[in-house]
């Protein structure tokens, strides 16, 4: 089998080195395949965020519409958030279950040197 002469061999080596270099730059370069993959991932993440924000905007638009056009909704929100009542109404407040648990546990009061308050002083 005849051996390729030296100029052809050098040409093949340079061509192979050039192909390897181009492949490396194509994959890892500034605008290479890896960069495009990262951009694709970021685009996907931003599209998902955009979708969530659009859904949130739709919910807020619906709430604004109900506040402007539905008196019952407006009254409910005013009562809940501002604690407003109609004249003559009586509001009953119940303790939460957490505060009930705290009240059922014995209170251990460390001995203190401070004088007793007016609520703690014995009545005559």
C-alpha cells in the first residue's frame, strides 16, 4: 500500500485540526450550541412565567370587575378587611384554637422583684 506523501499528510492534519477547532467553537463558542440551548431554556422559563402572570392578571381583572359591578362582593370585602358593620349589628369574635390551647396550659410565672400591678393587688 503506497504511503501518502508528506504534503498530503500535512494537508490532512491541518484539515482535521481545522474541523476539530470549528466543532469546538460551534458547540462552546459565544453563539454556539451550548449558548443556544441556554437561551432556549431561558425562553421556556420566561414563557412559563409569562403564562402565570397572564393568569394572575386575569384573576385580578375579574376581581376588579366584581368590585366595580357587584355590591355584595364589595360589601363582603369591606366587612372582612375593614371590619365595618351596619348600625345595630353585633359582632361576635371567637378565640382561635391556638389561643385556646395556650390558655389551657398552666402559666409558670417566674418570681420577679417588680411590684404587683393593679390587677394583681388583693382587693379590700
